[in-house]
């Protein structure tokens, strides 16, 4: 949930800056300014930041170079965890499974959400409709997972009943190796499509109407307008949406944990599931930390590449 | 459902609330429009139908589900599932209806979820507001550096800090306590601080400056002027935080396994795997998920507009 409005910082941060210098306050001259009172105001947040973000980040990196089974102290083993990981078939399997998941999830989700956003923008403009479409996102992952686990049940799930009614063979959605990941991806597309659509919708609203007016005066068709105006102007928002959703998608866990637990065999053991099992199943915190460092690096790279190649921070409007 | 046929010349003119109602042109029947509306209706059905199926299953008798798998109405209508979940059914009755007979402490999990979500929400919003005040209204050396550091942590994936945090909570002897559950969420999230700072920066400072000239101190200005003036964004943030905390699964799974502090999301996961006679208690499970989702659904019905528009807010600004 907290990912919700993570989105705006590059956009919003910039536009707010000018205001900062506007009101020079009486205390500006003194070098320390309001330092003492500021310390008081920032103290609780600082405690939280240092104790639960900063130190854990440093400690996580440190632990990744150690062998640590929680009993006793961590022993420094250099890069052994990393070399072991690169030779670890289960790791590569987890990466492959995760990438497959992200591809399916993001592919379908983005296309559907873009369609929904256009509908919200052009046709169904009521807030009520937007609210209804947002509903699945507000319900816990666990609940959504359980609901679909029931609806997709092999024997008596309604979806298989419908499939059966059409005379097609039943599908073991969560129980078969080839269906597990597409199914989990589909469930999360259902949960996130309305939310993603709202993010894109907000971007559509920021396109000034005069651009459309000019296009329609020039006699541009709807399709033409979409590809030559909407898409290019929407690009910065679309890139941000992609960065946020891809990063979130890589960290899929709840749905997997509640439905398949990583199975059947290794078919849905995504990377975060693998980290969880290493740490809490096998008490191998060093190895698990090294895995999460790798995940962290991958996410940073993904974000960087997306911003770079899709030029997310430049708008075609200017 | 308001079906307003609008000219599409006013996109974005009124981003915050309802679409503007002016410019309604009577148009002849338009196939394109009909197609678009069909898609909207399909999207709404796809979104809502699973929730109705959840309700239908919860109102069914579990033993009859298998033989009425495709009947759209509840199979052998019964409130048994809800009674079972809420502990109002004897084990014999429960087994007769296809339940497991094992007691689940639903009320306890519900209480735990309420404590966990409200304590973390209150702490996070309040402390983040204080920090946001320091970042937007006070001048002190290193302010922008510290703010940048806070923002940078938004990039760190939760799993990355979860392992060391778990170890720390364990070392402090706080596993399976509310303190252990709540602490990492209690003080701040970079997002909350960022969200409020943006609002504080956009708020007019005239009243504050006048109060300052009258000799009011920062603490008074914060409590008596800034907080009341920021009531709307604070409420939005609190709502978003509460929903997020209510739905949190990973952290409580790590540190709150014990019955006494187990929250609903974790409890539901356990409930699912708790089916001794093979056939799961689907109606019980759906009744439980329905009740677990209820607080969020009620909040959404009451304040939905705020949530919907807050998501828009981000992208527009």
C-alpha cells in the first residue's frame, strides 16, 4: 500500500522548490538556524530511520559476507555466499520463475490498466466507477489469494465449473507446474489493474486539453491522436508507473506463500520465497542476506535502465 | 453509476473531483461509445463478481458446496460459516456443516489486527508530521542532506531490511510481542514524510508568521496551526496507512507467529492449511476473509473518494 504515491517524487519535488526561498525567516542569518527545535521535531523519525532503515541496510550488506545461522555469531567468509549463489541451480530457477512472473504480470497489467485509464478518462468519468475498480487493491493480498484459490479450485471452483460447462478439460491452476506462475500473475493482475489504471489516469489528466483541441481542429483521427499525442505525452507517467509496478512485482511473496508455497516442486518459488525459505526454513541468514543484496541490486538496475532508456524524467511537453 | 455523456474537450480541467457536467451534446447512437461502455461494464463485473462469489460461498453450507458447485445462489443457505468463524458454533455443529471443528481465535486475531494497525498508523502519521514540519518549516544545517537520505530509503526493498530487523527484534527479546510487531512501522516511513512535507510546503504561511510575530513557539504553531490546517491530508495519509497496515502480511508472519499476537492476515493463512479431513472448509474460509476485509471495505465506502483522489493527487502534481 505504501507504494501508492511513491510515484510523484521526481515530478512533485522539482515543482515545489521555488517556494522554499520565498519566505526568508528571521532566524535565517544565524548559522545553526532552528537546529535545536528541529532536533526535537525530527528525533522520533530519526530514531526510526537509523534503527530500522539505516542500520539494517548496513547490517544486511555485512551479513551477506558471513555465515550466520542465528545461533552464535556471524563468521566472515568473504564472497563465498555470492560464489555459491552463482552456482546455485535453485537460485537461477528462482530468478527464471520471478522474471516469468514479472513479464506476465506487468505485460497484462499495463495493457489492461492503460485501456481502463483511457475509459476512465474518456467514457466512464464517475468517481464511483474508479472507486469500484480500485476495490481489489484495498483488500489484503492474503484475502485475494485465498478468494482465487477457492474460485480456481480443481474440483469445485467456479472457474473450472465454467470451463467444464464449455466442455473443456479442467485446469489445475495452482497445482500444475506450467499453470502456477501464470495463475499467480493473473490473480495479481486482477488485484492491481484498477490501481495501476488510476495512476495512468492521473497522468492522462495532466495532458492539457488544448493539445487535443488543436489535434481535433487539424482533423486527426482518434487512433492518430492516441499514438501521436496521448502516448508521447503520457510517457513520463507511464515510465514511472512501470518502475513502481516492476519493482513491486519482483517482490511478489504473499500470494505465493498463501497458495502454492513455492510449488509444485520449484515451479513458483519466486526469489523472495527463496530468501524466506533460506532464512527461516534453513536458518541460513548469511546466504539469505546475500540473495537479498542481489535482489536489491537487480531492482536498482531495473529502475535505472527503465528511467534511462524510456527517458522517464523528460516530458515531451516542454 | 452516473453515466455522463461528456464532450471530451474538458479532460483534466477538474482533476480533483467529479467530472464537469457542462458541454453535454446530444449525439446520435454511437457504436464506438457503446463498445467502450461494454468494456467498462465487463471491467466492473470482473472486479465485483469475485466478491459476490465470496459472499455466496460464505452463506452456503460447506457440506453442500460440492454438489452445487455452479449454482449462483448460496448452496443450502446457512449462517453457519459466520457462526463457526466467530466461535458461536459448537464443534459438533461445525463438523456437521463441513467445518473442521477446530477452534480459531478469530476475535483474538481481529483484536490484534486492530491494535497493530491503529497503533502503527497513529505513531507513523504523527511522527512523520513532526519530521515533515522540520523539513518544511525549520531551517537547519544538513536539512536537505538528511531529507535526501530519508528519500533514498524508499528504494530499499522491504525484504532487504526485514532480515536484519528480524534479528534485531529477536535479540531484543521482542519476538511475539506487539512492540516487536509495531516498532519498525511506528516512527516513520519515507513515504509518509515526503507526502506530508509536500503538503506543508504548499500551505500558506501567513497565519504561522503572524503567530510567530506574536511570540508563539514552534511547538504551539505545529499543534495549533499546522496540524489543524493539514487535517485533510493527514486523514488521507492515515487512511492509506491504516489500510496498508491492516493488510500487512510479511512482517507479522516473521515476528508474530504466536497466537497471542497473530494478526488476521497471518491467521487466515493458518486457517487455510487447517483442514484435517481433507476437504477444506471453504464457506468458513470465505466467511473469515469477508469479515477480515470488512473494516477496509467500510472505510472505503465512507472515505472512498479521498482514497481515489489521493492516488490521482500524486500523478497530477
